[in-house]
């Protein structure tokens, strides 16, 4: 873990409160599992939340409040909680669909996750020194770097790092020459490719 690129305070607060959708929760968990800094931040958020709750005045509950709460728990999708393991063990915990080979050395594998809805979730592998297609985003995207490193106009991201981009962000990540880069990615919408070749690849990727 490089200790440089972490989820924002808002993302960590949503993660601690269980408010991230399953695909985004999973990518955040892939970062948190190896980041002592973020685990410490989460403990602090949980302590603050507990203190705030303890200071609230008791409120009268509806007669069916417990039954409704239990029904919501039973029907909610439970995001995967990842143990602190190496890359191979982490990937083995994910239900990966068959790989789609996009170019020499480039592949992606969609992740099948309960409750992910329309969110996209996949593992992407790009070889050393390669550029991705230049693209933009029409929604939020989380990336957890599992292996290797890449750069874009916002900085350098290496194994253990986390990147969040929002709608309107444009970039073209470039993998560093020392080795392959493998990332776990969740996004709200398909990428907006800038080139015809990129759009053709996207049809095959379905992302």
C-alpha cells in the first residue's frame, strides 16, 4: 500500500454506514483490506457514530418497527467483506465470469455480485507499458489497484491505491513499464470512448 490515494471522507463514511451500493462497497473493501490508514479512519467514524447515537433522546417506535427492520435485513443484498489476503486469494473470493480477451495481454472479467443491479463490476488486466483507450465517464467509478501501477492526469496509482472519478471526468490511464496492472472496477455507467476502435472494444467488453 502506497499510503497516498485513499477513498474520500464521504466515501469512507458511507462505507462505514453501509450506504454504498454492493459493487462500490466491494471495491472500497478491496482497498480497505490492505490499508491501515483507512481502517483507522473507519474505527474513528464508528466511534463517532456510536457516541452520537448514545446522545440521542429515546424515541417511541411504531409497533411493527422491528418486523419491518428484520424484513429489510433479510431482503438486502449483503456485500462481500474481504479478508486481508494476497491478490490470488482476493480474486478467488470473487465470482468471476469468463474472461473476455480484448487485445494481446488485455482481458477483463465481469464479477457476478448479488444486488449489484445495473452497476458494472469487473476485473481488468493490462500489460506493462500499455495505454487504455482515451475515455470519459457519465457516472461515478471506483478503482482499486490490485497489482502493478498506472498513471493518468490526476496522478500515479499503484497496488493498494484507490481512485474515484465522477461524471465528466476524462482520462487515458497508462500502465507503468515495470509490470502488468490488475484493477477491480465498479462504475455506474459505461465508459464514453473517444475513438472508433475504443467503441468497438466496448461493444465486446459491455462496459
